[in-house]
């Protein structure tokens, strides 16, 4: 995983630590730094994971495993220094890997849930459940369209169009030149223009 970074000024006295500072604290084994990164980026990771999986519950699992495995990575083999202003792109690449891992076990999880007993009657959550199911249905339709893309183009679309990274940030996270990201997006727009237009409704889910 390659992260290309830019110079950054130190935060003012008394201001919250920058991602750069939290990254260095994490490299030194400071567990509290991971919690601060979680507070700062968990929502972005969750939105990204939902768009990858079309499942709210799976997206929640991805958030947990993304930050847990990030901590394990820093404990086992810390990555190099981060000299940019945000760790978001790095975390989203980790989240993408977690989505692929969970997708390979999704069928077994569904089979297990099917065998569980029905929950006891309680408050009427039908409206909220219906909304979540509708979101997941719509997201599944988008995922079917995105599945037409080669993996490298799909990852680029997810980071730039869905997660809102700049082309430079996506290039850094994917370890490719910015020109490669631009070329991938150009091919996607030309071959599958509906993928870009269908992404518009995702703003409602952020």
C-alpha cells in the first residue's frame, strides 16, 4: 500500500491533533490515537462500506474490522510515516479489503441467520426496517451495475465517485499515478455512463 504525502504545518497550540500526529502516536503504540481516528473517520468508512456491500449491518462490521485490523497492523508491522493531512484514503483501502473478505463469507452468515429463532414481539420498528430494506435494495441495484467493471476500475470509481476522494488521494491510496486514475474514470464514464448518474442518490445515504 503506497501513501504519497504533502507537507503540512503543525496544528495550533491546544487544537486537536492532525491525522499526521495521530498516525505518529499510533506508530508509537498509543491506542488512544486509534480511537481519535475512529471518531474522525468512522462515518466515512461506514458510508463507503455500505456502498460496497449494500448492507447496513455488514457495513457496521466492516467499520469494526477496519479499525481493529489497523491496530493489529500498527502493532505487528507499522507502515511508514504519514505526512499528509488525512488518513482517510488509507483507511478506505483497508475497508475495501475487509469488504472483499466479508463478501466471501456472506452466504454462510445468511444461512446462520436463517436458522435463528424469530425475535420476541416488541416495539414496532417496521418503518425503520422498511427504510433500511429499501436502501439496501437500491444499493444492490447499483452494485450489480458496478460489478460490470474490472476490479481496478471499480476500486477507482468507489474511492473517487462514492467516497469523495480527490483523484490525487485515490492515486496515493491505490499506488498508481494520477493519470491512471483519470484514465480509469474516463473509461468508466464512456463505457458505463449510468454508473455515474446512479451514484447521485447515494448522497442521501451519507
